């Protein structure tokens, strides 16, 4: 039977996995299965359970919750119950469900929703995070609640009134902080606070809030005795609430007490976690200054106080904080830590001891990207991973830990019915002799000797790392190869996964060195007789949108280009982005102090040299790279009478290509292919 090509609409058929959590005894795995509802234009998320049995027994996998908006499963320490987050009733709330069966029941009814459930070590308390304004916190402390509605009609009218009041609350919008918007939303006067509920048998008492003030707390880590929580808080919450993050400690009790800062040094901290023996506090940290390409290192400090000590100084790779919200875990014996890290296009699981001479060892590797993991009390590991052959499944190690087994294979039928393109790793030298790694995806049905149209894809960040298993690009690469294109991508200087010197090499110079790293790889593919040099396209998003515009402003080999959600005028970008620190750290200046330096590094400065037909794709609510940058590039090219089109996607932000509305994601891929076909003569 002839296999089918992978198309943009194949997105609707793919099934993904997220957040695998192994039970304390290592016999079951709770995870989130993600499907794509074409009719509703929505993601469907439900919690599934895998029962592992003996090493030679095939895991039994079944759906466990009936909702379509369920996530974040968390085991009670005795393994008899799961807490999870669900938006099945509207705003997300914390639910609990017994492993023996029965219905899930909501255990919170937070006014604005609740999330991030974390059990205390003895299972007698459950902490979570919820956001409130100062007035809402005052009403909560005073015990002021509205009387229950008399009937459904009154309840509906109350909700309508609340919706209207919420709308008027921001008309006009009063702005007093920076950044004042993030993701796709404006930041409001509501702040994230820490709550705890006490459990008696299987009943929870009323939640009580531990924190106060117009500041937001993130992350929850319990001390071993269950009397203290550790969290994260900016040391400059009034000025930069999302940066300069410290670890804080707070006592748990109904009588609210001030928090204490654990760290006050020149680092930002992420994902604090307490050792099972209660003696050590570990975290991932990065120097709070200089290029964002500087390494993220695993560190440890005594819980009772004392300086932090980096454990991965000799390991010239960054600990990953982006793939998973819990990418740092203790071994059950408290002697070592497990963490994710990228290396040469793959993401593996590494282990480092906390002794005087720590050594980093690869625990789970391979040609793949691990996206999440957890560890049982017996040190059995479960993880989610994307491979070049599959967009994501759950795996686990055996009881002995010497082998691994695949737990899910949700896309087996899809993959059996469709043709897949393979990736080939390429190693080459940039003009200045720097070694670069890239990949070539040959078109489906590739024939030796035939020259194919080429699509150059580039990654953003700028300090990201791509590889053939990169989850959000798996479908895109396959779609382009199925359409008959050779696909080339690489990790130029500035990328993670090749050491700190490599990642920080672009500080103060984002454009030409990276361009030559990338174009040298394109030259190699052309020299090998695979790509037709007269039929090439270039594309990329965010920083790679920047690079798309930079390249076509300096080089005219491409027949067309598609710039995605880019930044094109650095001085203007600085004043509108939700991460102005990016410019300050990467170019070591405030924009007002060296306008010429930043203008010379801006693609817009070279707009008169852009003659390549260009599509500018942007999202209306992208506050990372705001639409104003796209508008400036578009307007300049139109005034110069150059071939340019701009597509604007409503309701979308910077993550549209990865997590936006399904219809928009498919539409984007289809329009991109049509543009490439039109200019590269592929149809």
C-alpha cells in the first residue's frame, strides 16, 4: 500500500504526551495525553494511567479522567490519590481522584482559578498557587463572601455582572510597572500567592493563604517536615517582577508570617527542590548579568543556611529549565540530582553527585529530546521523549534501571500509514574555522542525482538548540520534506548544547557571524548536489525572524523568504517588548546610551538592500516581539515598492506556531508552502 504524505492537516491526527509522573512505588505512571479537536478548534487534555507490572509484561495503558481540560497530575505520597488541575468547570481548579476509582472532585473554588498542586511529604497538606488583587485578598481575610444565589437565573446574572465589572476595571488601563504585559495578556493588579489546605482522612479543610502583598510567588517546594515552603520571588518586584529571581522560605500556618530570602547574590534561581533527607536545598541558577547564553548550573546549599555550591562547573552544558516545569529531581538516597541538558542537538537526562568532587554522568541518552521526567522511591525513572521517528511518547526504566521500555505508542497507526523523511547530521566549518553542526532532511522519495528546492529553517532564542527531535518542529520539517523540499537547519554560534563559549560568542554581534555559520551549511548542501541554488527559500521565527530579514538584507541567493514573529528594529523593540533585559544583556547597553550600536545591529537598517520577495508573519498579541516591529519592516518595504505581504493572526501571541489555535497553526503551514511553491517552482 502506498503511504500517504504528511500535510499541515496531519496536526489534527497526532497524539502527544506531557508531564509523566511515576507513582512513589514505581508501578504506575500518570501522564497527560493531548489530542487535537478539529471541529472545536481546541486541544483536548486528559490524564491517563499506565500500570507497569513486571519488566517483561506489557504496560496496561488507560484513560483515567473523563475531562478534556485536565493537566498536572501529582501523586499523593502514599500513591492512593492524584491531585490535578482541571478547567472542566470554567476557571482551572484543583481536583482529587482516588486510584481505586470514583469521580474526581474539586477541592478548590478559587475566585480566579488555582494551579500548581504540590503535596507535603507526609501527604497531609496540599499547597497550590492562586491569584488575587489587594481588594480580593482583603475580602478573603475579612471572611466576606456573597450569599449563594437563589436560583440559576440569579447565578447567571451575577456572572454577567462580574464579567461586565471585569471589563470596566481596565477601561482605561492604569499602568505602573515594567513589563506591563506578558505572553498574550496585560499584567493586572492580581498577584500569585501561596495557599495550603490541610487534609484529614480524605477531606480537605478550607485553604489558607501564606503570603501577602502586591508581589507574585512562583514554584512550590516543601521542606521535609511539612512546616516550611520554599518558593521563588523577584528581588525587584516593583520594577522587574519576572526577573532577578531569589529563593524564599516561608513558614506554613494559619497565622501569616513574613517570608525570608534564602538567596541574595548575583544569580537568578529556578526550580528549588529539597532533598528527601531534608538536609539540602538544590536549584538551577544562572549569573544575573551578561549574556543569556551563560550556563545554567545545578547548585546545592544546606537547608539550614549557607552558601550555594555549583555542582556542574566542569560540565560545559546548561541545565534545562524550558523543556519541563520540574527538570531537577533528587535521587531517593539524597546523594545526587537528576536534570535535563542539551548536547549536540539531543536532550538527555544527567545525574550529578553532591559530594566534594561532583561528577556528571549521562543517565538516559540517545538520539532524542527528553521533555519531562520523574523518579520513584526505588529510583525507577519515567520520561517523555520526542525522536526523529515519532513526535512523543512515554518511556520508563526497568526495575533494575539497566534497560528502558516504551510505555505508549499512540501514533503507531499514523506513522505506519505515512511516509517519513530522515535527518542526516552534517558537520562543517564556518569561514572563520568555527565548527558547526547542521542537519539535512531529504525530501520524501529522494533520488540520488536530482537537485531539489531547499528550505532553510533557523531557530530563535537566540540561545536555543535544535535537533531532529525538536518537538515543535517535528511536524513542520516532515511537512516540508513531504512537499518535495530538502530542508536544512543548524545550530550556529549562540546556540546552546556546545558549551558556554559557543553560546556567548554572539554577544554584541547578532548578525553577520551567525549568517555566515548558516550560509556555509547551505553552501555545503548545494555543493553535494542535493539543493538547486536557484530554488531556495529561507524562514525562521523570533530571533530567526530577525535573521531572515538580516540575511536577505545582506545576501540575495534566496528566491523568497518568510519572516515569523521577528524583531527588526532593536531600539524600537527595546521599548515595547516584555523582555527589555534581552537587549541590555546581549548588547551591554541601555538603548538610549548607544542608539547607533543597536541600529547597526538592526535588520531594518539594511531595508534598502532587501529585494527578496518576503512574507512577514506576525501575531496581534505577541508581546515578546510586538507587531510594531513587523509593521515598520512592512511599511518600509511597501514605500520602497518591494514585493512584501504581511499576515496578522488575531488572538495569538509569540507561541502560536507551537501552541496557538489549531486552525491558525494549520493555516500558517499551508500558506507558507504555497508561498515557497510559487517562488521556488515546486508545483
